[in-house]
C-alpha cells in the first residue's frame, strides 16, 4: 500500500480530538474511501502499534492510551551531547586543584 502521510496525520488529528464520526464520516472528512480508511486504521494498529478503539455510542475513534502518533524527521541529539561532554571536560580541565 502506498502511504499518504497526509491521510495518516489527518486521521490522527481527528482521533486525538475524538471527533472522527463514524467510519463513513471519517473517510469522507479525509477524502478517501471507507475501504482505504479501514486499511489505514489497520496499518496504524498493526504496524505502528497505535492503541485505537472505536466508541459506537459516541461514534468516534480514540486512543485508549496516552501518547501521540508521529510522522517526521527527528534530529539526532548526538552532536548536542558530544558538545556538552567537550564543554564539561574543557571546564573541568580549566579548574586547577588547590
């Protein structure tokens, strides 16, 4: 399946707000078919471990655990950590024992 990140983000946003509506309504809001929606929800649950459930009384999908669904590039903290270590060592070496 070709992943459209925009669809995943939109679905996530609506799930976070608990305003998805029924599966038919959610598919319409996202601009995809109900079949595509159900495939995306299955993928979110199985491939990305998203804790999604549907509340038929409130007619909305929701996450049953705290957290968030994230698509994006996360910069490595390696350079920042390395610089912090260098700064700490430089400072420690500058302090002369008495």
